[in-house]
């Protein structure tokens, strides 16, 4: 993200995209897990939703364990735009722990071990503790959210995520009055993640939100996409998705959530302070120091004559989140 690939063009899926056996077997363990848990509470599946005019591109690809979700009722959570092809969403990725090339995560992330997995909650909360993935999956009903994802590099996708509002977890851990920020720490294991050998970021990859941003119902704790559990390259088994901010705010494969009083430093802010601010709200009027943010290229609309799209304020979620920033100078707090 930092230097070379402003717009390297769509990279076709690599043969390595085919799920290796070990990963597949891992997924079968998931499937067994979910038969007794979250998925057991069977909500209407993809077939039913397809009948309700969901674009066929979002159909469940059938590669991984199913993770259905009921269509979200959160205002703004389901865009009417056409979902990006699953193939593109799972083969054109930023996950630097598996390499800086867009096609590297799909090729290399099969080494990520997603079970057992837990997320530690610590810091300024009344109920700190470790949450096993199984318990997180059962904490709230799974919802399907069709969000735009706008990467700071100038491309975007529309992805049907499956998860629930992070606020569901936050309420359960009872933040103290002094908590003002929420930090997300992601896995950093050199044995599983070849990209950690590179010094491009100060590992682990961390991100953070102001507490009121984290409490906003659009902030999603995601476990799946396209009706299935997350592919490793998209941040399995659990990640954050914050649709009104540049994609790098949406940390993948999280292992810790920490509540703090002081604004946490974040991985990209540490790497290039003047380029990647703490807020990083999508804003067509505030350019990146090295390129304009006024337009974007929608993945799947590539081609010589494909028009760029106009980038929308807060990525199109202004009606829902604009009030969080009332009175703030968004050029200063970029
Ligand atoms: N999370 C981790 N742990 N490591 C990363 O390199 N890249 C970020 C974000 N989360 C990243 C990460 C960036 S730059 C983007 S654009 C999104 O993930 C991409 O998510 P996707 O590959 O699922 O589209």
C-alpha cells in the first residue's frame, strides 16, 4: 500500500487459490462447530435471499463452510450496488502478513491456522477476558451486510459480509467511563505468516477507532463473506469492517481488542504518519499526499474504457456517520 502499487491492475487468480487440503479440513472442523452453534440457528440461506433479487454474483461459492446471515436491518447496511465477484474479492487482497503483492495472500494464506482461535479483551473494561471463537460466533445473530469497501489506494469493491455489530461484544465487556478508544491487534506469527520477514510495517498490524466509532452499528465484527466463513486471505476467522473508512482501518485476523484512554498508534500511521491519519475517513476532498482521492476504480469494472467512479463522502455512509464528526476539521483530522 505504501509505495509501489498505486494501481497495479487486476491480478488474475493464481492456481494456488484452490483451497489446500489442510485448510479445507480446518474448515470441516468449523462446519462441525457451527452445526452445533451459530449456523445451527439456521437463518434464511442464500437461496432465499437470491430469490429476493440479490445479484447472482453474490451467490455462495461453495468453497468453504457455510455461514448464512439474515439481511441486516441496520440503516445503510445493505447497498443496492452489485456485489463484486467472489473471485475478485478473494484474489485481489491487501494482507501484508502474506506478502505485499495483491495476489500473494490468496496464494500464501493457506498457512494461517484459524482453529483454535480466541480474542482477548483487555484494558479499560469491567469484564476483561479471552473469548473463544466458538463463543463469539454465538454472541449475536449473524447478519448479512452488503458494504462498499474503498481502499486508500484508489480501488473499491462491494462485499457481502456476514457478522454482527461490534457493539454487541462491546456491551458485554462493559467499558469503563475512562475508555475512549478501542485498539485492534492482529495475529503476528512468523511461522504462519511469511510476510512478517519484511520490515514494511511494525508488526503486529494494529488499528484503532474512537469508542463512539466502534459503537456505531455499522462497525462490523465479520466472520464470513458471500455466505461462507471468511477465506484466510480476507482475514479469517474474524476481522473488523468499518465501511466509511479506508480499507486499512478494517483489521484482519484479530486476536486482541484493547480499550484505552489515549489514542493508540496504528501500524500505517507509524509507517507514514503524514499519509495515513488516525481517522482515515473516506473523503474525496482530502487527497492523499501523493494522489487524489476524488475517484476510484471498482474492481471488476476494469478494462481500457472503464470509467472511474466518483468517491463519495464517508464512502456513501454520510447520513449514518456524519454526525460523529460534527464540528471537526476533516483536513486536520484526516
Ligand atoms: N489487516 C491486516 N492484519 N493486515 C493487512 O495488511 N490490510 C488492510 C485491511 N486489513 C491489512 C488488514 C487493507 S490496506 C485493506 S484495503 C483491507 O484489509 C483489504 O481487505 P480485503 O482483502 O478483504 O478486501
